[in-house]
C-alpha cells in the first residue's frame, strides 16, 4: 500500500489524491536539483565538524558562568566555518530570530546613529524593536534613528534609492532576506551581494546586517560569503534542523560578533561566558541534519505551490522558480479559506492535531494572526506550520516539515480540508 492508498482510507477526497499524484510526478526532475544543493551543503557542514575535531566530549553540559565550555566554543567555530565567517555567537540564551537581531543591533549601534532598511519595512516583530511602532526599550528610545529605502512597485530592490538614502549618520544597513508577511520576492544571495556592493560604494565602514531567517542552506552559499558583515538567524528555524530546543546565531566579522556578545552577556566577558545547560548536543546534531531537513521543506513548498497553481490560485514563488528561502506564500482570497487551510495543517500535525486554531492577537503583530503549528519545539517553524494575518488578500505562509513525507501529507490534508469546508 502506498501513502495515497492510506490517505484514501483516511477519507481524503479521490480528486485531491489524483491531483497530488500528478503534481508529485511533474516535480521529480525539479527535486533532483534541490537534492544537489542539499548534498553540497551537507558536505560543507560535515567538513566543518571534521575540521574542528568534533568529539563526544563537546556534548557535555556546563552551568553557572559557563567558563571554558569547549563544546560551546567548538560549536561556534563550526558555525563560523560553515558560514565562512570570522566568528560566530551561537547560544541557547538567544530565544528567537528577533532576539538575535535585537542583540546584534543593540550591540553595534550607538546614540545618534541610524539604521537604513534596504528592502522597505522590516518584518512585523522587528518594528517595535527599532521603534517604527513605539515600544518601551526600543532603539528609538536609545536615540537611534531609522530610514528605509522602499522597493520598486514590482517588489524589486531599488539600488539607487538605497544609495541616496545613506546619510552621514548611517551606521548599519538591514537586509531582510525572506519576504516575511509581504507579497514580494525573497532575496537571493547574489542580490544581497549587489546590495552590499552598492552600500559599500558609498561608505565602506557601514555595517551590512542580513536577517537570514528561513534562508540557511537553501542555496549553496550564505550572505557572509558575499560580503555581509553579519548574518543572523534562529535555531528553531532552518539551522537547528528541528532538534535544537532553543537558540539563535549571529555570525560574521569578529568585531561585530563580539559587540553582540557583549550586549548578550556583559562588557569584558562577551563570548567567554554563557552556560550551555545540555543544549550543545542537539544544537550540533540539528546543524548536521539541517541541509536534509531544508531539502524536504523546499520540496514541500514546490509541491504546495504547483497544486495551488493548478487550482487557480496565485503563489509566490511559483513552483517553477528557484528558491532562496523555505516559506511558500499562497494568496487564498478569503478569511474562510485561510482558516480552513491552517486548520488542515493542524490536523496533520504530530502534536496537538486535535486542536482547532483560531485567530488571535500576537505580540509584535498589528493585526490578528492565525497560526497552525503542532510542533515538538514550541514556535518551531522548521517543523510543518502555516500562518497568516487576518487581512486582505488573506495570504497563507506555509513553511517547514521535518521530513518531506510528512510535509506532503500535511499539504494534502490541508487542501482536502479547504475543499470540504467550501
């Protein structure tokens, strides 16, 4: 019995099963190119672990101050080598991608300096950090100002606008790789390189910081390989491989990473302190499997995109396009369809499959958001999940999947749930 026969026994509609079979067959050649990228990234990770002589002694936990934690130091050197960077800060004390960005920003900006966002307004949860939306403790409260270079009408990067918005106060340029909740193309590493070159052509001392969330291991290179001074992300997204229970990373130039470490801990101690509390092994093991996990996420995103295109929906990116991050945006057009899809993803979850998601207020978001995520790690979006703001045009953002097979099943169940609700 194949999986489609099993789904039929679960009362999935025959029409949905037929469509899924057809789409999977069509995508087989595309999947081979996705596999090739995953293999290259797997070799990169393996080589970094071998170079740093990874041993089971590195998996031991530290407590208290965390002085002389050889596992933590080795993990951070592995990250630096994988990202071809001078240094890395990889800690369980960093709780999210937004937290990692906050640490990097506060560590490297001072009163009277300015941030320039190169791709329009940043992701929702970063707005109160910067002070775009007033919030206690924001960068704006610390005398740091903000400008943004908006994208063109079609969502492309406006390089002339970036250059013209750089002022004598500009200290740091923020480059958000993934689209967030915006309907725009995500940035490829080559595009990030061109942005950095445009910025450095005006002033070479400006820090270029890339929000790398959702982008790790999707391409064969990372932003720090093409000139980014800092790249930042979350371990409960791609690089944690679904095994890291918590954590974030900041990698790049040694000076800027150390500034972030001092912000995370205390001046004069920086990276030298911080206990790992037993998190080192799953963080390292998660990094090892991350290229294969990301591989499954990309396959499921292409699968979902192709099915919804056949059903007449607009998708971003399209199923035939190359990818630079794992989220798949689908313009569903109504609140009812957004609810039905997310509830279908929840039904397919290994954890809390019986729960029915409802829209709600979320910290850091202006509008109500529906989120489906039956995950082993709370908030983990490298696991199969779907979410979207409850506002027109009712776009759902699908991401994750610890295995391609689970993600495929989840997409099929979600589509069937939509059709039955209709």
